[in-house]
C-alpha cells in the first residue's frame, strides 16, 4: 500500500469519525431522553438557566450547543411555558422550538357563559383540565370578578392559572368602561352586584336596560328587589352584599345605564318573552295570563 493510499484511508476514517461526532452533537438526542415528557420553562427564565434545566432533564446533552443554536435562532430569547417532547429530537430542534415557543400542546377551549357563578365555572373546568382543583378554586374565586368569555388553556394548567386568566380578563374589560362607572355616581362594587342580578334575571338584549331601571327604582323607593335569582332579596331592601354571578359587559353597561319607565314589575313567560306592569295588581294579572297553563 503506497503513501497516497494510506492518506486516502486516513482521510476516509477521519471523515467517518467527524460525521459520527457531528451526528452525536447535532442530531442525536440523549439516550435517556424522556419521550412524552412535559417540561415547564418558567416565566423570566434566562438562556443559561433554561439550558441547565433541559440538561438536567435529559432533553439535551450539550448546553453550549443548545445556547449557540438559540442565539442563532432568536438571540438568547427563550419562550416560557409548558413543552411536550413527544419524540426524541436533536439539540438544534430543541433550541428552535424553545426559541420560537413551539410547545406542541393543543390548547383546551373552555367557554364560560354570562351569568355563570363560581360553582358553574368550577364544574366547567374540572371536566377539561386534569390538574384543576375544584375545592381550591372555590376557596379563592371572587364571585362577580371572573369575566365570562372563551378561554384557551393547556392541559397542564390548574385552578391558579384559570383564576389568573379570568381575573386579568375582567380587569382588562372593566378598565375600558371604568370612567363610565365613575360617571354613574355608583360604586364599582354596586354596579357589578346589580349587573350580576340583571344577568340572571334577563333573557336577552332587549330587556336588560328596562330591568336595570326597575331594580334601581325599587332600591330608591326603599322597596325589596324581590328577584328570584336571589331569594334573600325578598327579605332585605338593599343590594346583596356581593355579586351572585359573573356578568358580561352588556349586563354591566345595563347597570350603568338603566332605562327609565313607568314599570315596577316584570316577568318572563315560558317562551322567554318579558311582560311589564306598573302596579302589583297588573303584575298579578300578568302572572295569571302568562304563567298559568
């Protein structure tokens, strides 16, 4: 074997070793890669702390390579949240996903209708989120201040995440109309309490403002609210101490802008149509007409 043949063989062997080395560094996941694991990168995590966390959990073998690829992709940016690693992936793919926020977790859609109370909300979430603790939620939830809306959560989210998202959403929505609440001359708490009653008492967009006007008028007259949504209102002549449900924006605005009328009573028939009355005698006649078979 002459010198040129030996050099060729050494070059081929060197190339093979180099390719194996490159494969191990760039394409091979750790042998003990936890397939199917869900890892949480905490809010505010740095690139260095993230690489250490991923190495400790056997997602990557080389922190240096991971950090280098993240810098190439997004300049040291890592996106916090839960990540599902359903299959073994190389370090550059881990870096790409973490820098781009590709979590591979399908969001869970939960719609909370207007007028749901905290118990209703808890029942909705306990069916959708495995980590949701109903008892803890009910201890911490503040009735009236969890905004009804459509939410998207991860399967790993719990009751604390739900409380945070719904409370933040309430504050975001209410902040847009807070000047209107102040202009109404009523406290924000009273507006939310009244809105929660209106939400439970109304049957649609057409009667909220009229019901609001009737209920505020009753309070002004020193008359009990007498709403079926809260039977305690038959005993007292004031608003309940706290909201009875979680109102949406339309009910809140109805509480801010009651519609004046000569009516003092109302009822809904079996089809949801509302019937007003000026006096109690008229109200009794409406009951006989629309509530009896």
